[in-house]
């Protein structure tokens, strides 16, 4: 295989689609691939053309994030015909207790049937069966690297990923942090932090919340309405240590899906000790997402019990700006009136408090 050249160094050129895994794991894989001496090419932010391409290649009842993934892959390939590999990991599990959605499991198989795709760096992340360092060794092998180099790269990537998470827990936003990662800049909070008289918890998969094209710049719209936004990534690690037990009429159920488990773990805190720390919850879900539709019903019932305002917004490729704006404005107005009636101080006057041991 012909390798790309930078200076007098020959390096593989690997394309990463800016979709799905990107919004959650990009800092880890970027660092690991760079340590393995790879040149990374990232696809552009989602736009109308990318969505249209993805929709054309995805079958009808597929959720929008996967259609976007198709569109991002096609764009990457169109813009970079000289790619040596496409980076499409098979995510099965990242903790021993639960799985990724089946769409993640089958991703490398469906991507390879798209037109003109180069060879896929296909490796598995399956913590139920083996540690992530084993996935890194398998990835390194496909890039011609030995075990020692891959394990070293893995350790550096893990350290960097921990720093990234600490930055988010200190209040950094994911989109800001990803920009810093992309530009190889140190993690530093912006001088001007967004403050609001209201504080909402925004729930959903990272690819729904942080792809500002498909969600019509949802976070910016909330900021413009005077709302401070909290996402799962900003919450302390200990909230995610204990499993959520759902108890329908005496039977005991645990979440089967990893991301849904995290959403419910976050909610557990705000249903109990943290219920006075936020003014409302918004859940952004994708049309045709089975796992999300199941838990949103459970969350809605719990919100009613504690009296926390809850709004669910379903997105697809046809979502319209005007309709979304009306829903946001009326929700914000309703919550603001409620807070005013209770004579409460604006949120920006106090910082959120987390209590250990929930
Ligand atoms: S969890 Fe839902 S939105 Fe995410 S890939 Fe699966 S079906 Fe699509």
C-alpha cells in the first residue's frame, strides 16, 4: 500500500467520520492514532448535503444519527480519495454490565457496502470479553505496529481522555473541548461562561446533543433564552457508579443499553437530592430510536412525581426551526413563571451543588 508523506516521514492516512462515536470518543482515538504515527482526516461538520446523502443511502426506518454517519463517510471519501483506511470501530460494550445499541454493533458491516469506501480499520471494543488495551493492540496490528508501541499509545490516550473528562466535569462544554482537541490546544475554559436565570439538564446521546446542525443549534437557542445548560458529561463520576434498578410491579429490571443507563443514572440524582439544582429537563431523542423511546416514558413518569418540568423533543431530517423554537420558548416561559411565582433567585447567583452518596 502507498503511504502518505509528511516531510520525510511516511504515514498512513486515516479518515474519521464526524458522527456517532466522534462526539464521545474522538479525543481518545485521535491521541491513540497520532501516537501510532497516523495522519488523521476528519470529515466536516454536518450540513444539508451530508444529511441528504445519508438519507439516500439509509433505509427508511433508520434513526437520523446513523443516516448522518453514512453521509459523513461518503463526504470523507469524496473529499479524500487517497485515504488508506476508514476508522469504523465495532462498539459492543464499554462496561461489563451493558451493551451498545445494535446499530453500533453492525456499523463496520453496513459501511463497507457503501460505494468507494477504502479498507476499514475494523476492530472491536468489547469490554465484556477483553480490555480496551486489547482493542488498541488489534488496531495497531492493522497499522503495522507492534504490541509494545500499541500499549504505550493506549496508555497515553487513556491519560489524555481522563484529562478531557475532568475538563468537562469542571464545566467545559463538549463542543468547545472537541475544538481544543482538534486544534491540539490545552484544555482551558473560555473567559466568558454562559450564565442564565434558569438551569436545565439536557439529556440525550452525545451525537444528538452536540451535532448542532441536526438539532438546529439547540444549546445556542437555550442560551439565547437565558438558560444555563447542563449535560451528562458535566456531572461527577460517582453518579454513574451504581446501576439503576427499575422495579415494575415487584419484578426487577436493569438497563440493557449503556447510554440509556447513563441517562437514567443522571436523572436519579435530580429526582432525589439534586431536585432543587435544576429547573427542568429536556430529552432530545431521534425518531425511530427504540432504546430512547423506552426510557423517555419512564423518565416522564418520574418527573411528574417530583414535579420537575419535562420536555421531550424528537428529531429527524424533517425537523423544522419554527416548530422547535415555539416549543423551546413556551417551555422556558412556563418554567420562568413558575420560578418567579416561588420568588426564587436567578440561577446564576449560585453554583450547582453535588452531594456524594445518592
Ligand atoms: S441508540 Fe437510538 S439513536 Fe443511537 S444509534 Fe441506536 S437507534 Fe440510533
